[in-house]
């Protein structure tokens, strides 16, 4: 509660200030600073929380998503919500912060869109914190694994239990699931068995799997359809699509994560990399070859 209280006390008085503006083209800020996400969390410039539905028209508005997603909220976002929309989902979301930076956010300041990056700069200035104090440690020995071993044993213990799971799948699926849904580690919880079954899955890497809409199960196709046409599900969804499109055009080929369907023989369930997959289908509606990790049931 101390972090949340500090954010509220600071943000309430911000509405008279001038905010940073990003360029129309987005992702055009040169020479970005490589901030340490954990330091930004600790100082109160940002809050990372479990993904929440931010669509006011949805019956699930302000309810947490169970897809492993997260929201990154800046001090500026909080100020804006307090001033313009006291009923905003943002003011509910920050009551449930994730205090340890997820692996997927480690390069956040280099990968996010201009608007979010400039919000971070604004937030640090408002807090009176020099940018250089928020930079990553330059030690060559500091790695993602070292950081997580210092912050807690979950990563290490889970990795011991799952030594054969590919690193990409482990970080993006297993560790993220355990970190954001700790109840799945409790034998008395209804979702405990789901996570145990997930641990039994075998993984195979396909460097150039040919993917068409027909190869996906009905639920995956249902989820993709509206989003190909431009539908957004939560605050920041549009920006994530823009970022994935930019990465794909630059030649990035970060793998997708799928699994064989239990109910539809020969079909694949889409698990991780939704924004990337949707952009790939927009670019290649008839199908494409792409690296995929497939979980074999």
C-alpha cells in the first residue's frame, strides 16, 4: 500500500503540468535510455499489474484477464485518470501491483512506443529522479537469471523442475504463469491440476511451420477474427499491434507458442504471441512460414 499511496499523493497534483508529446509517427525518439524496469517500479514511476479488461463497454470491465498478460501504467496515466475519469480501470488496477519486474518487460524502455516512453521521462522528472539513476547496471555478469535468483527462488526452483523445457517457452509461458497466478502452485486450488498438466507437456520446435487459418482450432480462429478487423481488447492493445508490426517489418522472428488441440484432431491452439500472429495474418492472409514452439499433448 505504501507504493500505491505515494502514487496517489503525487498524481493528484499533476493536472496543471505540461506533459511530454510524442511524434505522430510514433517510435521515433532517437537514442533511448535503457532503463532498469525494476528500478522504475521501485521508485514509483511505473506500476506493472496483472492484465485487466479496460473496455468500459465490456461486461468484464475492470476484471482481471487470465491470459498471462500485464498492463504497464505510468505515473502520468494515473494523473490523467484522476483528472479525467475517476472511475477508470487504471485506478483499480494499481491496487494490485506486481512488485518484481516480469522477464518480458526487461527491455521495456527500448521496445515500448514513444508515448509510453515519454510518459516515463515525465514521471521521473515529476518525482525529481535523475534519469541516470534509473539506467541498467552495466556489469557483464548481470543476467536475467541472476536478477531472478537474487529476487526470489521461484524461477530457480521451477527451472530445476522443468530442465528440458526450451528457454523461450519457459520464460514466456511457465514462469510468467507461475508469477502472475501463484494460486496455481497451491494443491488445494482448482487451477492446480491445470498447471501440473502443463508441466507434463513435451515441446517441439518448428523453425518454419506453415501456418494457415485452417490449421488453428475454432476457438483460436474466433479470437483472431475480430482483431484482424481492428477490434481492440484493452488499453494499449493498439500500440502492441503497432510494435509487433514494426518488429516484423524489421525482420524479427520471435517464435510463437502453440499446442496441439485436445478436442479438434490435427488442429493447433494459439497460446502466446497473439499480437504477432494477428499482424502476420494481416500481412499474409493466405498463410506464412514462421518459427513456432508446439506443445505436444
